[in-house]
């Protein structure tokens, strides 16, 4: 088990952990019924915090951010000497958490996406983990919600008996959701992004070799060029330039230099 603490990557605090340590933190929080905001950030996720001081406050308000992308792991190793051998890939973290939840009898709740996606995902997860208890599912409304609707969502999840909630709303909406809901739910919330679509069989994952060498972005760009071109062709080079500035000390990135959100953004 590797847990080498939280480290500053361009002003975003990222935890240098492996899968075993991340899952252990999630299970402990579930058993203790305490909030634990979890997100797996690749380059795009980190950059949503770099380019927005308010969102960086939300990200740094989560208790566990794991290095989803190889370039984020490389940054931890290069800037902070963490010597991580592998990233903590969000879709894999989701499966390992489901496996641990099944073992420990912790029910999980699935939030986000359309109902058919959630139905397919539930079927696939139960086929892989027959003893997993899925306490419930709730489709996204694909809009902001009122405070009353937020309370309805909270009540639905709490009344289900769930001990862990997994959220698939896409980045950065799912991180906003996790930040805004975690204290009321008093349980681990995992923002897992495209994992819902991957595990439901809706999207193909990049071949393992491309994932190993940090080229998953190229595969996804090939699959969805219109949606992802800005994310990968603009933000990736910008990320590398900023990392160079942090590494050389030419620019400081202070995790405390953020803007506290003045209002909730209630996605549902």
C-alpha cells in the first residue's frame, strides 16, 4: 500500500497513492459514515482547476484526488519524487471499489447519466460482482436543480441505505456535484467520469499499451474529435508548459490562492 501524501500540481492538490491505499480510504470512510470526496483527475481535470480559481477551491476541498492520467503521475514523480509506479485510473478504481464494497457488504448508489445507461451499468456490475449490493440508481436531470430538488436527491440516496455513491456526470460537473453534496451525504462520493460508459459497454477504452505510455488521449481524440479536440490539442500543451514553469521555479502555484464559491451550483 502506497500513500505518500498530497502534493501541489499547478495549484491542485493530488494524492500520491496506489489503488490499494485509495480503496482503503474509501472503505474506511464508508464504514465510519463520514464524507470523502474522491476524484480521479487526468490532465483535463487538473486544468479545470488551474484555469478557474473557484473550481480549484472545490477540487482542493475534496479529500482524495488520485492521478488518473499518466502525465499527472509523471508530474508527481518529477516535481515531488513520489516514485509512483502506476496511475490510479478512474474506471479501474471504480471496479476495485465495487469489489471491496461487495467483500465488505457496503451498498453502492449510482448517480448520473440516463436511466438506460444506469440499467446497463448495473447489469454489467452485478455480472462481474454477484455479491455487490446496488442500493439504487438515479438518472441525471441534465440541468441545474433547485434547493428542494437537491434535497430530494439527497433523501433518495440516504433512504436507499447506500454507503458509497458513484457519480458519472463528466468533468467538471461531477467534481462540483461531489463538492456540493458530500457533507450532506456523509459517505464517500466517487467522481468517476467516463467509467459509467466504459463499464456499461457504451464506450471503448484505449488499448492497454496506449494507456501505459500516456497516449489514451490520442485514442479518445480519434474517437470523438469534435468534442475533445480543445481538451487535448490546447490544454495538454498548456499543461506541459505550466509544469515546466513550476519545475524551474519560474512560476509559483499556490493551492491556497483560490476563490471561495459564493453560491452553490446544483447539478442534478
